[in-house]
């Protein structure tokens, strides 16, 4: 098993240095926990999870060889496989069946990954945004330890990887605004409005980050998790505009909007990151479609952000899991989730 119950309850880092957000110091008390619990008990949803198979386009070594272009492949939730300049980069690899401290309980996957870790090509760099279980998967890290050349994390998150057996020389830990160059690849850890913790007593003892990923011809932004904050404009001023922004759009609720953006905020973040050139950039919503982590219907984030993008003249792409996206010329994608609902269900949902 990839997790120890004892470590979850016993890990005590209460004396460790605590990281803080730049805009809002997020705190949650008993009343917040009670309100959230009450909402989970009383909210009725039509579609908390898919009832038919989620479409997945398998990825194989042969399909990866079809093109030499810079490409993105969404594998699930916030896990993205990227090819830049012929090298492969893997973002927040989560391949376990549950986004949970244990594999016998917790949010279960709606679909399988389009490619297994064993089938992955050699990975130049694995990039981690923060230590939450739906972004940092111990089992995946241990399987990737020999397949990946570099592991790049926010400050202190890399300590987990080393503890799990990754060679320390492979691990780079960055603070906000620090950069790392690997060949032609430039990685920059940029701020995010979030929090961290894998146990009961290690809150905010590791850093969280968004990432700028820049190759020879492509400039990408990966939000990780976070609420909307003024930092998006500064990131855009320093590193933008971006060809594609991969921005969290899912697991949101007004009760925790300080740490997870509502869809209209995800759209605004994309605009902030690209300034006046936002119409020439593409937004790919992530953090949705794989796990049930909130109170909205499973497909709502995809529908909501697609509608907002159309209204604001922002190009939003929603590829099927495993579908290749060419960075230089991303094609228009289909609303594949609509095909999973009957006409009666769709009419009822739209009312």
C-alpha cells in the first residue's frame, strides 16, 4: 500500500516554517468545516459521476511518433503529458485509482489513464504543483523514479520524493520566481493562491506553485491549484503571453473560492496572464472530469467554461483524454460530455 495510516495521523510538523499566500491567508475553522459537511449532506446532484463510459483516446508509442510537433496530452484531472522540443514533460502525475491517502476509500477515478506509466516514453522532467493527493501520487512517483531524468517541485515538496526513493540529485526544489534550465527547457515556479498538507498536522509546511514551461518555440502556463488573485497579472507581465494556459476549472464552490477558482475567475486568470493578447492564446481547463471533489455535476466545469469562453471570445479547448493538442495550431474540440447524456437529461440539466 502506498500510504501509512500511522504517518497520516502522527506526522507532526507544527514547529516547521509555514508558507503563506501573497494576497489572502486562507484559514478554515470549525464553522467552515461544519458548513461544508452540511452542504455535502444536503445538496442533491443529478450527475455527481458519469453513468456511461468516459471517452478516452489511448496513447501508444506508435501514436506518439505520428508527429514531432510540440503537443499536449491530457491524461486526467491535472495530469498532462507534454512534448516540447522532442522531450517529454509530465505534470502532476496521478495514476492511482483514488485521489486519497488510502486506496480503499476516497474519490475514485471516472476513467483510466490513456497511457500507463510503463508505456510512457522517457521523461525529461516531472513537475509537481503541490502536495495534495490529487496532484502528488506516491505510487506514481516511485514508478517514475527510474523513468524520469528530473523531478521539479516547489520548496519542501521534493523532500517527499527523496523519502520515497527518488535519487536526491534528480530533485530540484524551487521557491516562487526561481527558474531552472534543463537543456532548451526553462521552468519557472510562480505564485499560486492555495495551501498544502498531506496529514492532520503538516498544514502549509510545503510550498505550492503554478509553473511557466518554456521551450524553444512554445510558452505554456500550468496553474496547479488555487483561487483567483492579483498574481496572475504579474506572472503574465513577466512571462506572458502564453500559447496555451492550463488553468484549474473544477472542484470549485463559493465556500472555498479563496483556494479554488470559480469558472469565471479561471477565464479572468487566462485574460490576466495574456494581457491584450488573450484572444490569440488558448485556455485548456484542467482539474475536472476525473474525480468527484466538489458539489457540482461532474461535467459542469467543462460546460460552464466553454460557454464563458464563447461569450468573451476566448478560445477554450476541451480535448478528450488522450487526444493530442498541437501547441502551435490547436484544433477546435467537441463537447464530448454532452454525448454522454440523454436528451432528457440534458434538457433537465439546462433548465
